[in-house]
């Protein structure tokens, strides 16, 4: 008996399946966010369409190279490439998360939110929260 998981266990099939999943999530996010207004100005959409259209060129270039590599490379090479790429991204995300967490912990130590001069104390702190 063949199952759904059996058909998508190869690395070559995982990439297109992942792209379909990402496309579905992007369409859902677009539908939700296209009706919402900007949280600060209360005018205009949440999505900055100029920035998103600027980013499309790089995204399409990445898709083209990804499809070419998926056709040229063997399944083992694709898996090695995916593991290296995901490890690199995971390491950078974890490093940034730890840095943010340490900065927020220091901010909690420096500034009690119930004090009035909290912003002045944070401005003079030897670290920044927006890195």
C-alpha cells in the first residue's frame, strides 16, 4: 500500500513540495494582510508593495538557479546542499536570537518599566535593542 509520505521521500521531490507549501502560505498571508491597514499610520496597506516588487527580481533569480540545480545535481548532492544551507541559516538565526535575548535581559535589568525615566536610562545604556 503506497502512502502520501512514500511518494515524497526523495530530496528532489521535497523541493517542489516545499515551494507549493510556501506558495499556499504566501497566498493566504496576502489575502489576510491586503485588507488590514498600517498599524501606526492607520492609512494604506500593511504590505509595502514597492519593497516587495523590488525584492521579486532576486527571488526569481533564486528560483531559476534552484530549478537548474535541482535538474543538474544528484539527490545526494541536493541533500548535502540543503543540510549545509539549513545549518547555516539555523546558526545565524540562533546567534541573532541569543544576541536579542541578552540585550532584552540587560534592558530589563537597567530599566524597570514602572519608572518614569525608563527611556532616558535605556538611551544611556551601553547596548542597543534594535541591532
